[in-house]
C-alpha cells in the first residue's frame, strides 16, 4: 500500500474537480489515518451521480467526507 501522503497527492487534483469538494487532506477517524475530503455541503449518496461520489478508499486508505461549509478567502 502506498503512503497516505502519496495517495492524497495522487488523488487531489481529480477529487478537487468533483462538484461540492472544497479541499482534500489527511486526518483521523477514531484511531485510523484517513484521507479527508471536505465538501461545501454533505449530500446523500442517492442524490449524486456515480461520477460525483467520493471513493470509499484511495490508494488503500479509507476516505472520510466532512462538511466544511462555505469556504472563502479574505
């Protein structure tokens, strides 16, 4: 399995092109490292097309989708 840092780097540009995605990072879910995908608003999978869904894992690392809300720069 590739390192979580490599997995994040390899998927970041592709995942950032998905609608609603505002960021990709590395975080924890309980005691496990995961690839965090931050979205403007978390939606039920049934409301997304297959091309819009976040994979359950990337490079062997579990993903965790987290609602980030509105992201702005000042």
